[in-house]
C-alpha cells in the first residue's frame, strides 16, 4: 500500500506543478521536492519525466473509465451525460488537461503508449455513444460537439450563450431520441 501511496503522491505533485507552472517546470527534482520524496524514491516509481507523464495519463484514463462505469450504472442518458460534462468543471481541470495536451506536444511528450492511452479514452466515448445511439454518424456528430466544447474551453475561447447551448443540446437529444425510436 505504501508504494501505491508514494506513487499517487508523486503524480499529485506532478499534477500540481503542471497546473501551477506548466510543463517547462516539470523536472525529476522539482516533482520529487513537491512530493516530499528523494530523487531515488521518485526514480523507483518513474524512470523519467516521460514515464511520469505517462503515469498521469494512465491515472486520467482510469478516472475516465470510472466515469464511464458510473454513467452506465446510473442508467444515465449517455449522450446527455457526455454533452453536460463536455465543459470543464473547474479552472483546475482546465489547467490540468491543457498541461497534458502541452506535454503531448512537447519534444519530451508522451511515448506512443501514453498517446495510445488517450486515444483509447476518446475511442471509448465513441463506442459508448455509438452503442447508445445506434447511428455512427450521429454518434460522431455528438462526440465532435462535445470535444469542440471542451477544446474551446481549454483554449480560452468564449462559451456559447447558455440558451444557445441548451438549444444545441436539445436538438441533438431530439435527433438521438428519433434515431433510437423513442
């Protein structure tokens, strides 16, 4: 259990540095200091900066899988849930995902494995939406709307007016209901 706690402390520290200072501030030394572990202790869990970023990406993927499972257990309307969670819930969430995207784009970005983890998360949403809706074109349209909202928010672009956004969601939900024969 102690090893898992230390690993989580290191990833929490990495996340705090990414959010507060960005990818340029991430070094093995800065993360070790923030986590309160020795550099050797950090290297026991993560052999490089890239390995830490991949560890964080895996944790975000696990969180997403838990979110998928929660939506399915609750019997949630997958489309409504996806659209309503397409806007980041907090400034910290926005900063975290922006930092992960920046890390992906950096020269020291994620390995192919890390990039594949993120692709699986996005692919999982596509599967859930397609399975729920039954129409792959409409499912992809919904996914692109959600992804567009999220990336626009991360980029600092203005949010659509709430009333217009509600109407967009309503229109998509009507099309989904029609495709599902409801």
